[in-house]
C-alpha cells in the first residue's frame, strides 16, 4: 500500500511538473505583454523595458524557465504582478472559496442524485421513469450560465431571498452550488440508474432474491454497494474538476474562487499567478484522485491497490 | 481560512449591515494608491483614505485639501502652506517631508500614471514648519491641478510602487482588506482633522460583471454602482428605491487616426481624414447606438475641462466625403482601412465600430475590424510594433480637470519621444509644440487661456479623429443613501454621503 502511494505520488509530481511547464511555455507564446497590462496607460517604452527587466521577462523563454524551476524547487512561485503578493498566497487565499463551493455542490448532487437514481432504477422503463429522464436530460442540457442567471433572477431579484453575488454570508452558497448541482444531478442520477439496473438484473441478485433476501436489502445492501465504485469515481472526478475553478458559475455569481482568479490572471497576463493556480489546482486534483483510488479497497475488498485484481 | 471569516455583519441576503454602505466597483481596487493607475471609481475610495494638497472640485477647479494656501508667487514658484493640525489616522502629523517624498515616489515608479501630465517635477523647498515652495525651472501654471493627483503618505512608509496598506489623512481608515477578492472595509476615521464622515462603515466590493452589479443594486445587496452603460441604466430605470446621478464627463473617446503613416499614404493627408469624418453620422451614433449617453465632441478635449473651447462640429455629408476622396484620386473600393480597439474601451464599443464599418462602406471605403481582448497585445499594435492599423478606438481620461495638461499628454508628442513610440499614435505637430511651450511659460491666466484655445483649434483643424464623443458619467444608487453627488471626474466624496433615517 505504502509503495503504491509513494509510486503514485512520484507519478503525480511528474504530471504536475509537466502541466506547469506546458502552461509556462504556452502563456508566453500567447499574444499579450504583462508589462503593458501592468503599466499605466501613459507608460513609455523605457518604462515598459524597465518593468520587463524587473519582472525577469527580458531573457529568453529557456532562461526564464530555468529560473522558474530553480525557484519552484525552493517553494517560490513568484510574485503576482497584479496583486503584488506571493502568487502562491493569492491562490491559497482563494482556494477555500472554491473548495467550499465544490464540496457543497458535490454534497447536494449526492443527496439528490443517489435516491433519484435508485428510484429511477426501481421504475426502469415506466412512464414515471421516462418523466424523470426528461427532467434530468433537460437539466443536463441547460448551460450553467443560463440556469445560473435564471436562479439568480428568481431568488435574488424577483424574490430577494438569497444573495446574488459574492460570499459574504452562508446563504450566498446556495445559488452557485445549486447551479452546479443541476447539471451534476442529471449526470450522476443517470449513472446510478444504469449501474443499479445492471446490478439488479445480474445473476447474483437473482440467486439472492431466490434465497428470499428482502428486496430492500438487495437494493440498498447489494446493488448499491456494487454500484458505488463508478459513482464514487464520477463524483470524485467532478469534484477534482471543480477544484480547477468552476469558471462560468464563479463569474455569474461573482464567486471569489480560483476560477474567477484565473480569468483575471489571464486578462492581466499575470504569469506567476497563472502558474501558481495551475500548480496548486493540478496537485489538488491529482490528490483527490489518489484518495478515491485508496477508497476502492474499502468498497470492494477484491481490489488490492498496486496489484492485478483477482479474477 | 478565508471562508471562516465571512463578513459576519452582512445581512442574510448579503445586504449591507445597519449603518453601512456597500459600493460595487467594476475593477478591483488592488491598492489604495494611484501611482500606476487611477480608474474613476477608485478615486472615490482612494481619496477617502489618502488625500492630496488639493483635489479637483465639482467645477473642475482645484480645491485646497491638506493645504490651506496654494498660490503662484513667482513664475516658477508656488507657495504652499499645510493646514494647521492635520494628522494621519495614526495620529502622526502631516509634514512637508511627506510631500517631497511623495513627489519622488510618483516620479520613480515605473509606468507612472501621473508622470505624463507633469512637464517637469517640482522641487520642495521648506520655508517654515508648515510652509514650503514648489520650485520649477520653467513656469508650471497648472501645478495646483496636477498636485491633486499626488496623494500623501508618511514619508517613512512611502515607496516607489503602489501602496497596498498604510495610513492616510482621509475621513476613513481601512480596517480589513482582501486583495484576493477585492473586498475592503473602511471605518470612519475618528482622528480625522476635518468634518467626520457621516456613514460609519463602507464596504467596498469588487464585482467585475456589470450584470452582477445591476442585480446586486436591484436586490439591495449593493448601494452604489458607478460607470454603468446605457443598457444597465435602462434596466434600472423605473425600479423602486433606485436613483441616478448623471454628469457630463471629462473623458473623451475617439476614433483616432494613425499618424505613423508614411508620406503618400492617404491618411497622411488632412483632407482624406476630413473626408472620412464626413462619412460618419455622429448624431445617429450618439443618439441611437449610444442611446443618448454621449455627446459628439466639439473640440479635441471634453468641454467640461477648464480651458476647453468649442472648435467645430462633426458634420455628416457622405456625398461631399466621396467627392473629397475622389479629388484625392481615391475611387470606390480603393481605400481599405483597419480599425482596432480593445473590448470595453467604452460602453457600446462594438456596436459603434460595426456602425462605422457600414457608414464608411456607404462611401466605398472598406473597413476591417480587429478587436483585442483586455490583456492582449493592443499596445504593441498601437505602437506599430505588432501590425499596421489605420484607426484606433480609444478613450482618454482627463483626471486633472484642465485642458492644458490633457493637450500636452495627447498632442505634445515630439520627434524624440516618437523614437521610442511614446507619442500619442504618432501625432507630432510643430505648431502645437510651440504653442504648448508658450502656454506653459505664460503666467498671465488670460493670455495662457488664449494660447490654450489656439492649441485646440490647431489640433482640431488637423483632423486627428474621424469622430470623437464625450460620454456622460452615470451612477446608480439605492435611495437609502443620501447626498451622493457625482462630480465630472466620475467620482464623489464618500465622507459626504449619508443614510436616510
């Protein structure tokens, strides 16, 4: 187990480095100049040259990259051009907001999607299931910016009961989390339904049913447990993706998370901030995936990490 | 953890806590200093915390703030006296050294926003504990305007970069800030030397999307939003508890020609520039595309500025435009132009550009639009380093309140500055330079104004812009807030606003 974790951590470090390196090169190849974005509108060419020197942008990409690597290994991700503060600290300041939003959205998704998926599986191919399917497909088809604006119009403007933007009070979490959950519920409930139907019609459950095991236990004890791995994987993957910033939702609700931060960093060509965001969120996403992998043996004792699964 | 420190005083629906006002800014404040940038809404907040010797008042003339005397005592000398008993929020006195240090820091900062307006930096010469002179080599008759942009900080805490924290002498102090989210909490400065602020607490929130600011205002989460577009004003008009403040602005938005064209290029001829201008129906653009939120310019700077004079009007006469082009040997389809601008340069920018394409198309001139996103490389294009262009959609802010420094900033380009592409789109006019020199050297206000008026006419007659307009500044606020008095600089005095009982 420990060997497996260490091996995965080693692989993860390599993946993070590769990701950050790719981003490092790509943002420097993109049009735009941090010095121009940073300098005032009256900056002269000499001012811009001075700023580029101060920011260490006057050398080749290779020399900038080597400097970046050297600093990276000492834990220094540079200073954000626009915030004039360590880029790592700026990202860490925003991260709790994104984690809170992602956790709330995933929790809301799980609370709604699991019972809904089970309910749909128990009524597979009936009119009621078809109705539920239509609703979930409709929810899945709605772009987040649209559903967000609709929720905002109803609950913040027409019935001003929830905050429309920012995160100054806990109720401020409701609308953005619901917006994300709307899409996720549709995806996860259909996944749960598919897995449950597959398990409920499998031979082992037919045998169990023949042995007189109560239906309730078959559903909640057997079928759901065996459906847990793909569902957990899907939820975990989505949570990890949300850690990279739920850009659209964060912009619609002015959520002060990593997504809106990265938009701003890109607009101002804030290279250290972009790199720090990518590094932190990529590392977190990989860590979440690792944690999910570590949970597999708990859900299915046949799985032994780092070894081929027994057939 | 940041989330753990949620503003506990906000109401459950996110509205301002009792006795507090919430401002929704379209740009993150980032700092409470204006060394590098000075967007309009920030002026309101920055000056509530830090102050200058003067400020640009409602009539766009300098009003004394930390100085109680600021007068021209010799052609190259201004005598200034600090107000008695003025102190920073930490109780320390405002000293002459703070003025000299501030001037040094504003001069030294790379990309200084203010530097472009100062033809030369004055030297501070102390006379007594409160009095000093500002000495220049050449007369600088608008120094009282320019000094309004130099905000004072204790000398020991000032550095040649934007100040993120620290104390000021203003009616408010910053008690909490989060640069990451752009949220600041200001509390009344109980040690303030002047009339205390009426509102005890001000929350400053960064809400970049205009639609969010509008929704926030409608729902009561935000009390004041500024710099709103005509569309947003339409959405808010008729809403209960929402009121507007509208003033004529000082900013001028232009469709400015590229003056770096070689001799022989059609745009190097004033007659061609004039012809293209005749093809633009400015009235329709102002009334319909910009929904009446702007006035076509009648001079090279906004008429609200002190010293601005009307020089002419933009006429719409496509037939004459075509005749003038033909007289220059330019037939239908011969002239192809590239119009560049950055998204958000002004409200309704894309619609204006698309309408201009149509209007120029009507006289046989084809226009290609090239739109840049913020943070892109439009600056390199403007300087002609990344590609060629013909017309630039651009806005020029005029925070100093007077026409002369703005004319100097825009039209005072010299061949030396052009070597580093530091002129305004390549505009160099020897007659204008001579007149600017004369105006700056003139101590007599009447004679200086005469020269300033002449500069504007010379610039106007050179057809620098295909079309230009001055947008109104519009601010919307909840009626629970009283005495919001928007000034032409698109800012207001935070200490003056109050809350309805």
